[in-house]
């Protein structure tokens, strides 16, 4: 099956065909840097990280751009609260955002585009919108006239007539109640830039289209973000760019579902607000990724400690198998028994089918687990030879490049632990059970549990 993705624009699954063969321009709304990123952000960015890595594994060249909103009302408010400048706040939380993403293994982004680096492009876009009659000057800045763009509402499935009377950003000087801000006139103490329509700062929506027009041109392949951004944010992006270009802004609109905490919406007032860094103090990053990927990206996900613990256990089971496969690797006295080609082919088929069906990561993880279970039973019956084990490790490693839920780092044993294990092997072969037992206890004191199965012994950390 070829790749199918659910497109919010049109609300159905479409065959995925990029504008230019083999190349994908991919944009996802980045954070407004005024606070630590929360686990809702974590879900969203892990999802797009996996999607982009999967697309690359299919052979596409993906240019993945994410904006950083570093000028915004929320940043200004926070700066006033903390008696700092808006720039200081933005710089600090941009830094912590990158730290959090790195900790979560989110590494697919090609370019992080800071809004304040695109001010002249933003001003230029607003100028063109004014010139073509899509934007107008009001007492407190520049607004987009939604009645000038007849398709306004097409992404969120709303009628223009209704949207015209829907009140956003209250201001009696606006033509329609639903007109949105492109440029906010300077107020004392706020960051500002000079422009032909007065000193001020950009509205939120115009940042993204200025960035994407600069990076990709007026059209690109995929725009992603949380479902809460469909209206007005993404609707506004479409209006701004399509009013100028007359062409569809993005071919595919992907939106991930909400994250709830214990069945409730996450909010500061409900005191169930969890940052990525707080969550990472309790659970390993791989567990968080596993947890996010165990639900389809468009479905809501409920964050509970129980769910995270289950994910941590699943990750541990995967890592245990990897560890055992490496131990098979180390032994050179195995005989060849089974071939795992069939299992590998079956995994490949199931994984690809799942991911090609609108990125069904939960089913893809299921296929990996099925494979791992087969490996476990082959290891238990000692029917896996070195070549098989190496091949299995290679396959798992490849899928982990996309998923990022397994650990392939070599467990480092100290030289003391290594020699204890060797001594114990010798004692066992000599059937000196007393010595073997003493050495086993010594190893346990250093955190290594040795387990015997038949004529072979394995170890793991406890
Ligand atoms: Zn955005």
C-alpha cells in the first residue's frame, strides 16, 4: 500500500504525492517561548519527528522547518512579571525548548526559524496584503480583512458569513469582528520595529507565512500542528498566503490530537500542568516517546503515571531483548539452527503497512513487539545463531532510527565485573557450584544479575 495521509483540508485520507518528486517541504508550528515546554508539546513534536524520520526512510528528502515565536503577548507579559526584557525571556525559553527536544530525541528538524529574524519579510508580506486590498490600517495596527478572502473558513469548515461576526481581538475600528491582526502598533515597553505602517510588532499568524514563503516559496507539501491551531491560526495562514499567491498554501494539513492529564484538559489552574522536564525526572525519554507513539497521532491521548509506567516497562522489555541479542553475538560456540528471514519480512510488511496508513505508529510498535517475542523464544530455545542475532539487531536498529524507543548503547561492564563473569564461567564448567555461587553473589553486589539457562548464562543489570 502506498502512503496515505489524512488531510484536515477535505477531511479524508489522500494518497501522498509531494509537489516535487522525491522532495518534501514540511512545516510545523513551533513553540511560543515564554515558559517550559509541556508534555502536550512533547507529544506533538515527537509525532512529527517520527513522521519526518519515516518519510526520510522511504527515500524522500525532507526539509523540515519549525518556527520559534520569540515575539508575542505572552512573552511580554512574562517579561513584565519577571522584571526582565522580552528578549531575555524568549532567549531563555528557546534554549530550554531545544534542551527538552534533544532530551526527547527530537532531532528531525532541519531548521528552527526565529520569527524576529524574518521581520523584513513579515513587513513585506503585510505591505503586499495592504496593496491588494486584503489588509487595512486601523488605529492600533494592521488587520486582515477576512471578507476579502472568500475561502476563509475552508480548513475549519466554517462559513465566511458566520466568521465575519465572530469576535476575535476586540476592536471597534475593525471592518469585520473576525478580522485578525497582522501588525500591532507599538506600546510603551514592548519590543518594536519600524515599518511604513508605523512602529510595532508582528501578529502571530503572519510569522509563519513569512517564514514559509522565505524558506519554501508560496506553496509547500505538509503543514502540521496541534488540532487547537486549525482555527484561527492555520485558517489565517491560508488567508494571508493564498490571498497573495492564488495557489494552495500547503498540500496536506496534518493535525495531532489533544493530550489530557488523568482525563482532564491540562491547564495551570487545574494544577495538572506537567512540563517535559518534570516528566523526564520520573520517566526515561524512551518511555515518553513510546507512550506518545502507542496512540494514533490524531486521537486524544490521556497522560497518566500508570500509562507511563506501562510504557517504561515495554521499553525495558525491548531493551532486554537487545541486550540478549548482543550476548548471543558475543558467543562463538553456537550452532546454526533457525533462519529469521521470514520473521524479518513479516515485520517489514506490517511496519510499512501500518505507517503507510496515516502513520499508525501503535500498529507499527505492535509489529516490532511481535518480532521481539519471536526472538525471545528463539533465544530461550537457543535456536538463534550469531548471524541471526546480528541481523535482528540491525533490523531493530533501523526501525529505532524512526521510533527512538530502544537503547543500543553497549552496557559497560567494569573490568572487575568482566573477570568475575569469566571466573564464574570457568567454575561452572568445572561444576564447582560453591565457587560459582559465591561469584554470583559478588556480581550481584555490583549490580549484575547472572542467570543460567541450560549450558549458557546471561547477565543483566538490576
Ligand atoms: Zn504556527
